[in-house]
C-alpha cells in the first residue's frame, strides 16, 4: 500500500488538466494492485488467490506504463 500512497502524492502534482485523465487513471491502477491482492487473499482457494494475483500484476504493468508516459510528458522525473 506504500506504492499507492506514493503514487497518490506524486500524481497530485500533475497539471490540473490531467485530473480526469492520466491522474485519475494512475490513481485507480495504483489502488487496484493491493485491492486485488487483498480480495484474492480473502477467497477460498489458492486457485482464486493466484487469479487475483494475476489481475494485480496486470494493474501493476498498467501503472508502470502510465508512469512512463507521465515521465515522457514531463510530469515526473526519474
């Protein structure tokens, strides 16, 4: 959840015109990662848990792509 907190703090600095675009999408992706891990953990089987870990991994890849885009747009530095 630390990742989610840090992403929220970083994305809050993005230009205001991105609030409903990239900022919102980045924040949703970041929240999705721990949320899916938690949901999978609460399920009744290892198979379901692994399924939700896969979803969390996809959200993490999505977040990575969005952060790279934010960097290319000059909203973030390495």
